[in-house]
């Protein structure tokens, strides 16, 4: 699978690595804050870490320019 030009640019510039470090540090600090105060309700925000990349995961491989495109809709 070949990477797109924008993905290669992002990988070479190191922005993706910096983003991964920041996200992982945020998760570690959140777990630490919950463990110190023995209150685990704030961990529900971890759901956002799972929900936010879903559109990218679902529609990254699509060849159509839009979700609402009429190509190959199965009608006629």
C-alpha cells in the first residue's frame, strides 16, 4: 500500500511523531490524575480518543470524493 504524498510529508516532518507523543502524554497524565484522587469518572473522556479517528478510519479507503456521491449506489 503506497502512502499518499501528504502522508509522506507528514511522516518526514516529524509532526505525526510529535502528535503521538502529545496524545500519549495526555492519556498518561489523565490516568495519573484519576489514580491520585481515586476518581475514575473522568476516564470516560477516553471515549473521545476512540471516537475522534473513526471517520478517518471508515472513509480513508473510499475513492468517492464525497459521502453523498451517487456513484455505485445500487439503484438502476
